[in-house]
């Protein structure tokens, strides 16, 4: 029996609601799609783990990850009629296939909002400061209060980058010393750096999918401003690089035969672990933070959130749930996700 989309959100994010739950259209993620067939009320899609019935009138975008089999042309036509972008991605491909309908004046213009914010020096510096702050808060190494004070006072992206570079040098010295590689650097040829590169690429593929799915330009970043590569994806990875670094150093210190393989194994396991997110007073699996950061930026760009609130794990807090302009994917209030 198929599962029809309703007001409830699937705990594993087979779908996630738009930023205005109950009113917006749903963004749908189909893992390992097997078959697509026309059925009463929409399209029946079977995937690894179940079946779901999609009504195109209720869909905002569709992502098929690890898909196999064929897509009926009539299904693509239905997506085009309802102006629904489709992404098809496999982990061994550097970039997804993206099917995008032609533009119309009545579309939510997230791209223009992104470019306007990026061209505004004040807003661009604000995004850069926010990303850098969360980047160093997630390293697991002590960072001086003075650094955060200087960062808060920075009013240009250039100043933010300079502060980031200074702090990063100290971070990598501590990091490689912890691993017993005091003479190594982040760019030197060593097993730990190779594992860090592989872990970063793993996160990159996930964040790229969500960036494209939510109609943001991957090439227009704020902290990384060059447009010749997916700079926004590297921006949005910053708060979560600590996940890779912790997995890599643990794999190296334990003496793994293949540090890169063990790092990826640890990283995948960590992404499945439930964590508490203070900004939403919610429990999610760590993997949902990589989706949530894209929604956070989108919500701020569209004026649905007054501040750019990046979802990160933290200590459990009491009190009333803060109001946010977006729903964190997979969020479960008051209990651990299944």
C-alpha cells in the first residue's frame, strides 16, 4: 500500500515540508527509486523501503538519489506542467542531473534574492561572520573570546577571511599535534589530510543536492565568493567540517589500516546519530543539519527569518521553542527520532 503525503513529516526525510508547514508545497526526496507509474490521484513511486504517491499539485521539487530503472516521459511532462524541478543524483557522479522548467514571473525568485544579498556588502559580511562563527564553535578545540569579538566587529568579507585564516592556522597546529603529526600541515601529503579531503567531498555531495533542490545558485557564495566553482556549497559546509575532522583524527589515532575508508565509515555513522538542536528545541539525526542549513539560508534570503539561524547541535535547553522561519527536516520535539 502506498504512502500518501499528508501533514506529517517522514522521520527519515523521504519528504520535507516547505518553510510554511500546511501552506507550502512539499519538497520530495526519493532514495533509490525503482519505478514510477501513473495512478489515481498522481504518480506512484516505489523506492528502496516503500512506496509513495505524489500529487504534482502539492509538490515543490523532487530529488531522486541513487535511482535505477526508467522515468516515463509522461511523468516528466507532469513535472513540467506543474513547474517542478527534478534532480537525479548518484554518489559516484560529481554533479546531479537537473531538469528545470522555464522561468515565469510568478515564481518565487530565490535566485534574485541570493544575488542581491551577495551584492550587499553588509549582508554578505553578516553571512560570512555567521558561517565562520559556527565553523569554529564546532571544531572541539578552544577558541578565544577575543577572536569572536573581533569577528563580530568585522564589517567586510575580506576582514572575515583574514580572521578565519589566522584562526585556522592555530586550529591545524592543534589538530595535527593531537594526531601526533606536529610537522604536518593541512596541505601536506599525509594520510590524515587525504582522509579530510575525502570526508569533505562526501559532505559536499550532500549539501550540493539540497542547494540545487531548493533552487539556490551553487556558484554564488558569500564567504567563498569566486563563481567558477560551487562556492555556496563550501560556504554551507563550514559549520559542519568538525564532523569530518573528528572522524578523521579518530581513525588515524586508532591506527586504521586505511584511514580514509575508516574516516568515511565513522562519518556515515555519525550522520545517523540523533542530536539536539537548541535553535529549534528539537531532536534530529545529524544528517538533517546538512539539509537544514540550506533551508536556513533560503528562509533568511526570502525574508521569512529575521536572522540567519544555522542549525547546529548543542546542549539541551528548556523553555519555549524559538520561532524560526523554517522547519528543520526530520525534527522530533521532545523525543529521539526513530
